[in-house]
């Protein structure tokens, strides 16, 4: 990863200053499987602590690791009782059904291009482009992902690149050209930079 960090420091002085402040790259990765995407669905639009509590209750009820069969054997009421919304319950059941039928196949995702992974995973109800991009970055360890709808990344770019308002996707793409082929690593540093300002 040293190569990526050196590239970013050399190509972008703004990012170089952020890297200097944040320090070594320490992105946490997880396995690129069914369990991880189920976790991503549970965590959507929730704060870390609340999401972690609901997810651990859900895993305790279904069994660890989560599998399509383990989710489908739970009743909707049981899923709701661990704190899942009706919407997330339906998303998780949809993913379990699609995976069981072979429509979604986690065994092949590693061999797909970034665009194909997004297309493959967004078949699942409740999995949008952003969730698929997080899966690319944190599960498949893809180095060149730029989640243009991510509020944290947009906020950090506005702040560090002295923009008047949150950048639109085209503007982000333009700024991020210098980061290629390591846009994921640049994004990790931008997220960290927000935590430092709290």
C-alpha cells in the first residue's frame, strides 16, 4: 500500500497534507460474502452503535455466519423483534431468496469488474450503488472506487478543496483523476480527515 500512498502524496498536494495528518493507511477489510452484505444492509442509515446492537441480535437469532437458509428460517416477526425495520427485513429476505436461487452468486463476485459487481449486487432490493461500492472497497479490496454519492467524501472534498458547496459527481471525478488508480485509498483518507475535525 506504500506505493499507493506515495502516488497520492506526489500527485495531489491537498491529499498529501491530509495523509501527513492522518498517518499510516489502516483500512479494515471483511470477507466478500453473503454475511458481509447482510451486515451492510443492516447498517444502512443507522449510527454505528445502534446498528451494531441490532446486527449482533440478528446474528444471535439466525446463527453465525448468516446464510440464506438461516435468514429464511426466521419468521418476519422474529426478524422485527431484534430491531430490524419492515423494509430491512424485506431486503434481507430478498437477498436470501436471490442467493438461494443462484441469481446472486458470491462465489463469482471476485472475478467480476467493478461495474459488473455493482450490477450484480444491485439486483437485491435495498442494495443501491453506494452499498455495492462499499462492498467493492471494504470486502473485495478494490483500489479505484469513487463513491460519488457518499456524503462524507463530498463533505471532505468541499472542505479540503475549498469549494463553496458540496461537489457534484462530475466535479468529484475531475478532482479524483489525480488519485487514479488508488481512489479508494484517497477516499479512506478523506473519511479519516473528517474524524480528526470533530
